């Protein structure tokens, strides 16, 4: 769905993977002053409860981030799922990324926990990664490990919405006018050069870009395909 205001256009798309129901969710919220916040949430697991909580988290993150800040939005979402609850089934957890664009500010502000990502398209057509995955693979890579050991470790998320704190929510900003938010079902299953080519091709049409990114996510060697979600923000 495309949303357009005086300073920003957004596009959104999501597709369920081979394991139903989808744990991905997204939300776009626009305040009266035009401040636009977009969130992508990747729920951990697959169940109707995970689906419902992921959408709740996305809505809360987008609304609070637009009013307060990306950091405030994610920390408010933490309060929703930080307690495991009294039911036999524990409260679902998730990873998330949010971006906020304010009228009169050329920056797009970003915050995240886990391995959802934000990319920006540079003036020379390069797709620049604005986030760093919060998983064991990234920690091992920083320590100098390479190859197969880091590939398998990418599944072990080190921070999440339920465990987020001021010290663990990462923040960034970019002045590039086009920002793409993705769940791992997109960036883990679409090669970077393909992502970049799609972003360059559809840079002027956020909705077409979001749909193209989700459609490009293919099944892995085992035939499994993860839930895939993309949200695009473009400053006018």
C-alpha cells in the first residue's frame, strides 16, 4: 500500500513463507504534522498468537516512534512483551526496525533490535547497509571468524524486542532520501547485488520496490522460504 504526504512516500509489501501463519508484520503511521514512522517486525515463531503480537508491536512501534523517537518506540514495545505472562504459552518475542522522517529534516532516523535491516540508496547508486545485525554471526565476524561457522550462527539473535534496553537498542540516521526496511526473509534470501539492482530500478516508486523485493525472495536449498516483508520510505 502506498502512502504519500508532502515530504515522504512509503510503500509496503509482505508475503507469507512456507510455514504458516506469517510472523512478519509492518506498520506505517503518519502524524498530523506529517511525521512518518514505518516499522518492520519479525515475530519469533509461527502461530496465530505470534502473528497477532507481531502486528501489535509494529503498530505500537510506529505510533510511538512518530510521536517520541525511534528509541522510544522500541522501548515502549518492550513493555508489551517483557513479562512472559501467566499463560502456559509464553509471550511471543520479535526483532524489529523502525525509521522516522520528519518534515523539515533531511535525515531519516533509524533504530533496531535483532536482525531486521535498514538500507539506504546513495547518490552513486550503491545500496548502503545502515544497520548491524544483532546476532552471534556478527559477533564472531568482529572477533575474526569467517566462513561456515558464522553462517550457521546467523540464526542466533542476541537482542530482541522483549530484552531491549537503552544500551541495546542501536540507532543510526541517514541523509540519503531512500530507505528500505526488510525482514530477514528478504535480505537473507536475495543476494545483495539483486537487492541493489531492484532498489535502483524502482527508486522512484516505493510501492513497486517493496513488492519487487518481497517477490525476489526465493526458497533455500531445503525448499523452505521465510516470511518476507519490505517497507520503503522516500523523501520527496
